């Protein structure tokens, strides 16, 4: 069965500092991997995804993530945090044989950005 | 662009009452999903549909029923609400469930069961 683990339910950084949100997955087949962001009182929106090809993927708002098969990881980074990045971030996995397009989500990591 | 619209956005129920959450999407998506979000547990899939007239169980289907009579609508029903069903419910839709996995989410429906 697939699963996703996000290390750290809450991460706090200073404005301008590096953002690193960790995600590890387990899957018996090569997965599709996603990061979603949820701003307060809103639904989730896609930040970026890895399906095939280049293992370093770039998303919106300056975020990027690298798929590392050997480490079963898909960590999310941003070189310089902005106050507007404060939100909850969810890592998700879907396997390639998944007929229903179902995503398995991690527990979420709340990012706080201090001025 | 409306995208995915959920109604109602807030509801308070007493234990044992029934209610229906409505999800409507205007993107002609085949796939639709109902998730619940609880603190520290992320999103868990309740039921989903891969097309009009079809539904399937997700991770946590007990206590819920769904219907997809029209392609654009996906209804989530609670026949006899329980306090454990207090949660934020999100509907999502997807054009292609297999290839891209990108889900488009509604803004959520916050349900409290007393």
C-alpha cells in the first residue's frame, strides 16, 4: 500500500531564509508525486508535480522539489521565504496503475514565516 | 470561472440528523472526489467517482453515501450524523484520473455534529 510521511507538522522560518519541507513516500511501483498548498480557509491548489522525466521540478511561487528514488523522497524547497508563503503544505502520491486517480496525502506541514 | 463549488460552506447538525453536501464543477471533468480533512491527519478519501453514474469507496467510506447522477454534480450524504463526522469536507475534480493526477478543489464545507 502507498503511504506518505511528512516530517514535521510545523516548520517556522524567517523571511528570506531557505524553506525545506520534507516528504518521504512508499510505493511498490514508480509513483506520481505532488505538492499542494492550502491557504487559510481555502481549498488546496497544486504547487508542482513529478510524473516522469527530469527529477527536479519547478512549481509556482518559486518552489521546487526533487524526486530521489534511492531515498524515496520528494522534498520541497524555496531559496528565500516570503511572508505570503505561510500556509499548510501537503505532499501526495499516486501510483501509475491507479485507475481512479486517487491521491494519498501526507499529514500536512504548516509553514510559518517570521518577519 | 467557478471551478468547483461546494454548498453549504458551514453547517451544524445534531447527532442522528441527516444532510447532503453538494459539489458542482463546470470543467467537464470525469473524475470527482470527496475528502475529509482532520487536524494532523491530512486529507482522507471518502468516496470517488470515475464518471456519471459510477461511485466507489475510498479510505473512510463508513457512514457516508454518494451519488453522481449528473456529470457535473457529486453529492455526499450523511444519513445519521455522528460527532466523529465533525470535519472539513473537500470536493475535488480531475480531468484525467490516471495521467496527471491534478485535482481541483472546492473551498471546503465545515460540518459540526453536536
